[in-house]
């Protein structure tokens, strides 16, 4: 994944204080530029991604079912990267918006359970074809989940919320979990969102930091490989240009 001479990646955030976290760090380390937009602050999304190399839609403090105009507009906007076949990644709320855009239901767990903390993750056979190594435990912060859209391929599953990651068509990906969290974000989320730690199924604050110490290294490696798979240059892209080098390979309900 070499960002030299590449167009920026569109990054969609849902709070004034939000950052792209470790996702942004990984992309910038590979030389990719970020174009950050916040629709909640009336910052418009482009009518085309002709000037971008892809898009990432992050999590946020609302649900796709809350009826906010900017969320509905953003959900409709997902037709742009899908139509143009540009790399697209939805994270938590972003994943739920993509699922809803594709006609799938988004809603609470049938027993009212929240995933807030570290929970098991299992890659499917399709997920391991995409990437051989997935973390066994992953950080979560949500009370909504999504059904698998028609035509989508399930990449990873969990216990309480079975649909944890999917791929749709060639270039659209969605993940329910939060591999993008930095340690500073864990501190901030568990402080500002401390009331959520008492929800059914949520883990106490100390377990978030204990889990980070134990489980984060495989998550960090996976995230780099996953982003490279989505936004890196494809094997067929290099062969078409005559090159034969080996390629490099979101406090809320969302």
C-alpha cells in the first residue's frame, strides 16, 4: 500500500471531536492522504469519488434508526462508492448504514444485550480466504447490529451479534467492531460513555484495559493487513501495467 501520487481517501466522521484513530495512523504511515468530512456539521459529501481513492465511514453516537436527516442522507450517499466500484469500508455505524442501504435490518439484540468491551470473533472460510489471520478477540461498542444483506458474503461472526463483518460486491466491506481504537480512545470512550458500561452484557472498565493489554497486538496486525487488502494496489492492477513486483497485499450504538 503505497500512497505516493494516489488520490486521498474520504473519511466520514460523526462527531466534532472524533478522529480516524489507528485507521488514520495506518493509512498515513503508508503515505495515503485523508480528506475528512463531518456531515453532522453540514460538511457535504462529494457527488462522485472521482477525486478520491476510496471512502471509510466511521461509527458515531446515534443509530441508523433514529431518523436524523444527515444519517439518512449519508446512508443514501453510499450509492456513490457502490456505483463507482470504489473501495468502501463501513465501521460499526458505518457498517450498519451500509447494511441498511443494501436492504438489511438494523436493530437491537433480541435479549437487549450490548457488546461493550472485548468479545470473541471467528473468521468464516470466506474471511480466511480474504486474510488468513484474524484476531480471536475484538473490541466492541454497540447495542445495534445488522442482518446480513442479500448478496453479501459473511467474513466474521460473533456469539451475541452473529454478523460481524461482510463483503459486498468487489470493493465494499463492513465491520461491526472497532479495530481503530487507540489507547487514548479507550480512555475517552470509557470515561465519557461510562454509563454504557452498566448495560446488560457490557464489561466493567478495568476489563477494557486488561483486554487491550492481552488482545491488541493481533488486532493491530490484522488492521494493517485488512486496510492494505482494501486500499492497496491489486495484483491484477500491477500485472496490467507490466510490473511484476509483489503487491503489499467507531461511544455509541455505531
